[in-house]
C-alpha cells in the first residue's frame, strides 16, 4: 500500500533534504571564485528586484545632546517618496569634523525595541533587560571606542511599527511581505535600500571618512549586514553576529525567519553562506555563540566553514575572522573592537 503524507511541514523538509541551490559555491580556485562571485552577485540583485527611486535625504537633526562622554543626535532621513527613516547617531564627545573618522552602521534585530537597545536606551527596565540579555548596545559600545555609529529603525520596527501590533495575532513582517509581494516589492529589498541611503548620509557627515564605513548587526541585524554588504561595496568591513546556518536548517527546518528576511527564490539559487560569502574579499567577522538558542552552533559552524572556503578561493583567507564565544544569542565583543579598529 502506498504511504500517504498529509503534512506540509514534512513535505517541505523532504524537498529541502537534497536540494542544492544552483549558485552555491563549489569551486576551489581564484578563477572559480571570480566566476561565481560575478554570477551570484548578479543573481542576488535580480532576486532583490528594483530598488525605489532615491529622493533628497533632507536630513533633519531633531536634537543633539551630550551625555556621559557621547554626543547623541536624533536624525530623520527621507529615503524614497513615501518613506522616512528615524536614526540615532552617536559619536565621542570632541570628535573632530575633519573627515578622517570611521563610522559603523549598526542594525538591530527582530525585537520589540528596534534601534533603542542598540544605541543604549535604558529608560525602562525592559530595555535594560534586553540590553543585558543580548549585550545589545553595540552601537553605544562602538561609539565609546571612537567610532561614529548610526542606528536606524528597519521597516515595521521601532518608530516604523505602526503602533507595534497593527495585525493582532500575526507577524507584521509576514503581512507586509505578502502584501508587498503582490506588487513585486519586498521588505528585505526596501530595508537594504534604506541602509544604502544611510550610507549616503554617512558620507556627507563632516566627521566621517567616506572610505571608512563598516556595518554590523545581531540576528536580523546579521541578516541585514549580510545582504547589504553583499550588494554595497562602500561597506569596507562587516561583523555578522548570531546569523549563520542554512536555509534548509533554520529556514525550512524550523522556520526561524520572517518575511523581512527573504525574497522569493532565494534558496533556489543561493544559500546563507553564499550570501555572506559575497562580502569576499573584504574583511568579515562572523560571531557565533556556543549556546545560541536561535541558531544552534552545530549548524552555524559548518555553514561558517563554507564561507571560509569562499574566502580561501578568493585568496583572502586572512580577511575572514570568526569568534566562537561561550555565550548565547548575543554580541560577543571579544574580537569586534580590534577588528573594526584594524580594518576601518
């Protein structure tokens, strides 16, 4: 008798078991890498689709305050016709406006507070606990190490969340992915576009050297860092924190993603290590927690080795750094400060 199957969960797992994306890196030589990089980069751009038409940033500095050795600014940028991006900028008190300083774009993850925990907002006990749980205030920590940092809200998070729960019982990322998809517009693409506009803004800052811009982020911030770095050459060094594995494992295996972190057909062509590996040959740090509850180390470590093979083929093995730390789903900070100080 034929074995009948009714489970869609099992159905997709079985489809993924032997699936190999068409453009996953399989080479060994520099020539292999160059051919793959060109094809994979072009395919990723096609998958992301058309970016919006940029408008004048019209930066609005709402306030600037000095607090505990840092200058904090609230800045609002217009990125496209129908959208603005609220940001927090931090810089050390006394940073010179001489165009020599390095800047880091710090992306938040899929959490309740958007950019606020990343810049170190401690106005509530919940925010304090969130910061402590994930060592989440890496935007503040990097500013205290001498960098200018900028923390934008991604779409549907923080000040861009439409009140936080516009579709009760549903993940707003998924709702907006579906409604955008019928228009051929993807939230991941829109967020990448916003990140490129934030870099446009950083390059206008009088403090910043336009050639010394990096990016980092935890979890969904790692997603954003991976995809943005893959398509944005102005990012000179990147730190992907708590985001590694394969689509078959965390994507199809247990659905640890949302509609803001994917585009249609991505796994048909590219796996996560391929997207991350498109940063090659630029300096890249991958942080992985041995007790990460979102991305298990037993899945992250082999995937990170696939990124290593890409860097080795590119002749840039010395530019790839890994920090396997004993913690959970969090920013480690054990190597990140020296990494950015060295490469930016």
